[in-house]
C-alpha cells in the first residue's frame, strides 16, 4: 500500500439527457451527465477502513430519469429529487476528503473524473481539493495481473482477487466498496509509480523520438521550435504543436490533427541534469480514441484551473484596491 496518504475509492452515478427532449438552457459541458449519486470509501495507508460516504444529489437540469440510468441504477425520480443540490454535495465531499490533500483518489475508468470536473465547472465551483491525478484503477489492476487490457468489469475484477461482496452494482457506495477491496489487494505503490506508463495516454508504440539537452527551464522547453515540429506519421506533412497541456510536473502533452486525417499525440518529458539544466525527450504516438479522451480530460482540468486562478487573482486585486481606497 502507498505510504503517508489515505486511499479514497470514488464512484458516481449520473443522469443523462433524454434523446427526444430539447435542453436549450443546459450548459454544453454538462451533456455527458449530471451527477445524481456519489459514493466513496476511505482507507488508511495500511488499508484499514476509515469511513464511507453516500450522497444523493438532486439534479438541476436533467430531472427525468433516463431509462438506461433507471435500468442500471434503479434510482427513482422521487429518490433523485429528494437529494441535495450539487454545490452542497461537492462541499460535503470536499470536507469529507479533507482539504489538506493527504489522499489519493481511485476510480474504475476515466468517466467519473471527467463527469465530476464538468459538474464542478458548470456550477462555477473550485476543484482545488481534487488531486492532480485521479487514478484509473483498471490499469493498475491489469498491470498487477500482468495483462494489457481494460475490459474487465468491476465486480469480476474484485471477485478474481478474492473479494466476493454480493452487493448490487451501479449503486455508487457499493461500487466504491468493490473499488476499495481491489485497492487492498493490488500493489498500489508500484502501480502509482508506473501509472504514467500504464494509462491510456500515450498509447501504443512510439513512432518518433527526439531528445534535446541544455534547457534552462520548462518555459524554454515549451518554446523550442524543434520539439514542437514533427512530421505526420501517415503522410509526412510538417506539423507543429501549438498548445501543451500539463500531464504532471515533468510531462506535457499535445494533440495535433493532420489534414490527411491522422491524429498524433506528442509528449514532452524532461529531467534535470547534473549541470542544473534540463534534458527533454519528445515522443510522438498515434492518438487512438482512449488517448484523445485522456487528452480532452486533461485539457478540461487545465482550463478549469486557469479560470479559477484568474478569478482568484482578480478578486485579490479588487480587494487590495478597496483597501487602498479606504
């Protein structure tokens, strides 16, 4: 188990728009789903259960349960509408997690993080309590078993590791309980250390590599024309990355579309050298569906963080100006 931080198994259920209904006032970011249930289990670094959380969330926009959601979750409209508003649920979740950031979050798949980010953004809430990485436990589980696929269901994965809970699936707390049991049984410490190589982006074999040393700082790396330029792997056309998105403190990624239809994922990975400079490796991958989905999720998180940082800066400047006038 990882040292120092608590382990949080997080799962959510969300409602979806009805295909025959128009939603002119619904923010575009919310169309993948509006959260109606949150479940979480908190474990100590040693794997001991510290607590559970289950929140029913009342939707603001999608108030009629989609038939697929009802079939999966068995949540009724009455139960859904008796929940608490999402801002209140987000505040309660953040308080339960702890504002000190002494926890790592694990989910089954990448949808939970993307839906949570979209809902926070729709309500204009600051996701500062969310860690930089929400770990997709599927990749750690498959690596633990020596596999290279992510098609196993949550309950089958738990059962394969000896955790047969016989709980109803697609209830957020029950699914979080299955997640917690998987967390207890896999090598989380190793999986977290290897996660950047296990996850869906970048995916596949590297198509091009370029290493350049001697950079003073990260900004110099991001400005470098040779690192940004590359040839399309399909047609050879010269292309260039325009916008980089942080993957972590030492990696940034970019998604580039060629007129021929080929889509490429570029990754920059830099490391310090003994002389105090940085050496950077630029790798080009073919961007499949999962890699594109991963990039879009990271871009959404990055843009949301930028907007909140701008609002905080403007609020601070306004406050300082008011004090100066006084």
